[in-house]
C-alpha cells in the first residue's frame, strides 16, 4: 500500500556532511579571494568551509592558497589575492554565538570593504555562513548571491523491483537534505511558489496522476487537480495566484490555468496538438510551452493578452522544458542535436541555440534566481546526479552524489 507522508521536520533535519563539489570547468577571469581561518571553535571551521564551498560553487572566485600560517594582508596580496575575508565565532552562552566577519581589499592595502556582526544559535550557523557568502558575492560582483536559496529534487532509491521516491529539499550545495514527501509511487515535476513557501508537484499515489501543493515548512498538502488522464507539469504565475498545468480531460493534453483561490479552471490552448511543460514569463504576460504542432517537439510562446501563439525555437530536432531567465533576456531549454540531450540557451529576440553542456543525457534545467547559473540533472558513473552550468557555459560543477538517482531539480526563488 502506498504511504505518502509529510516528513519535512523529521528526516535529516540539521545534519551536515563533508561536501565534495567538483569544478569540472572554470573561467580565467575568476576573482582571486583569500579566506583566513575563522577564529573560534569547530563552529568557526564549519562557517569557513561553507563559505569556501559557496564561492567555489559560484565559479566566480579563485580561492588563493595561504602562503604560510597566519598570513598578513601584504602577504595575501603577494600571493595574488585581491580581497581577504576574515571572521570570528565566539560562544556567548546559552547555545548562542557572536559571529563577525570583515572583507578587506588586499589590493588597496587592507581597506575595509564590508564588516558585519550577528548573534545566532548553533542551529543557525550554516544558514548564516550562506548569508555571509551572499554578502561577499554581492559586494565583489554587484549581483545578488543565491547561496541562501534552496533546491528541490526527486530522489529515487531502488531495491529490486521496489522503488522509493522522495521529494527532497536541500541547500544549493546539496547539504542538509530533508524529505518533504516519501512514496512507493512516482513523484514528479516539483516547482516552487514565488514566495518559496510551497512546492507544486505531481503524485501517482492513487495509481494515477494528481497535482498537489505541499508547504515547505509544515508538510501540509492540498490537492489541486485529479482529472481522468494526464495531470502534469505545474508552473506558478509570478504573483502566485495561478498555476499553469497540463490536463488531458478533454482529449489531447492541453494547457490550463488553475485559480489558486477558487480552484476554477481556464483552458489556454486548443486544437489537436499535444501541448505540455508550461512556464510563465517573469512579467506574467506570456507562457512558454512545448508542443508537437510543428511535427516535432519545439518551444512556443502563448500571449496571455490575446491568446496568440508563436514558435520560438527552430534549431535542433527536439527542444523542451523551456523557461526564461529572470531578466527575460534568455530562454533555457532541454536541447537535442541528433541523439544527444543537452542544456541549451537562446536569446529571447531570436538567434541560434547554444548548447551549454555536452553529456549524453542532461535534463530538467532550472535557472537560479539571479539568472547566473542553471541547475540540471545528468548521469555520472551510472548514477543520476545534479550539476550546475553557468548561463555562458564557461563554468561547470557537479554536486555531491546521493544514495540513489536524483532527478528533476528545481531552484527556489530568493527566500528573504
């Protein structure tokens, strides 16, 4: 019997582990930064490790090796560092800590760029470390960091002819995984609400497809659609008031919108073609979707103002799972040339599709909220793993492997 349970506060909460981020391709123009050993106890080492992994994950920084023990600003500068991050973690009693950090400009002889101080509990240490990474990233690049965001994905663990499916949420570096849902039947297509408080997904717990939402904080679920046939590919509108879905209740799969307050349905596409995988534009004025109406799967754009549909992609023999970058300048998609599935990008105003990856089977691209990185699923050493590629294809990174196959990742929005 299927046992789908909400378990977001029970599994893996608070557990951390050594990360093994693997940079498979970097850039020569990465910013050289030094990170001094954070003063304090074992908690200080954890903060330093998280910040180092975050900056490495971004691909925008080159971590400079210490020239010797307890280096000075001048020695860091001679070693090639443009900036130096230092910190202090001090216990203040009652399981609380005072955490401070300073970012100095080594090229300007230690001129202070940033300095902040926080009082937190031990359980908040890793979250604060990600926040420090965001502060450093924004100060040195001028863009908002994404290290305090999260990722959702489906973990499939197989034992003979039995499978276990979980909807997991983790930090973007793969640490602190926790399970929102566990099922013996497939879970598919997780997608975050714009406020990051809910995830919509497809469940087969009743031996047929249904669309639910689940609260990331409490695990409380809500059934949205349960029609005969296909209920799939949910996508939130930017204001969170609508959910675009794919239903086949009238015949061929078509796009519909579900009003999140009333539950009312509105059909968005018509005709005999198969339409699927909707994704709202950041301005909420249009929806990208996959359709075979031209003879093979390609990307189309639906204008919500007048219902007009225009074809977007022409390169390759298969394009699907498209979404906009937050600035709406690019479209990221699953792209196939011949038999190889990769992650591709195309400018919104047209032009060719640029492949960003080169594995045999990449899928499920999800764009970071700052538009800089793309999370996707791939195969490595015969396992399903997660990887990250930059929007220009110059940075590639694999995340730590889980025990099982990881599928269908979704990057959260900014979380406050």
